């Protein structure tokens, strides 16, 4: 299916082939909704487009993370590329802007990422994201 070799194991499972565009448009947890939310986040947060990129180090080899920063605003991304839960510690206290799995509220520094989960977060002030994101977190 798609560009995957017949004997390859894809990183994420394929969606139900009967899923239609119409059903994804109305489903806030669909892949289409996630892509739209990611594009919206990128449009509203200039650091994600033109900001400085810093690869973040952590004690986990299974989580890739980076920060994009511009004019004192930083957005952090942590991605679990495994099929098992992984712990990750952000360099500062952050609040979730968008995630592929769990909706998290409040401020956190260390989180447990679900299998194949990605989290986009920003520095918090007074328990809320400094970016004042209006995105609805999604849960599969």
C-alpha cells in the first residue's frame, strides 16, 4: 500500500482503506484534522517556519526532540518512534499545543509518550502556554 515495499513493516499502521474524505472532514481526530491543525500551528507560530533549530539531547535514544526558536519564543517537539511508551524530559516546563495521542493540560517537564506519539509544546507562564494556542488536542 502506498510507497511501502511489500515485505516492509510500516512505522504506523495504515488507516482503514474505506475511510473517506467526507468522514475525515467531520472527525476532529482524523489524520486530515491533524494535518490541518499542524498547518494552522505552523502559520501562527513563525518560529516553526523560520526559527533557529536546536536538536535536544535526552537520555532516551528512542525519542527524537528539537526546539525551534525566534525572538524569545520557543516551540518544542518530542517524537516517540517506538511501539512502546517512552519517558522524555523537556528542558523547561511546557504546556502542550498539539499531540497525536493524549490531550495534556497544565504544565509539565517530564512526560510519558505513548507508542508512536508526538507532542508539540511551548513554554508556559502561569500554567498556560505563552502561545495561547486554540488548537484542540486530539486523541485516537
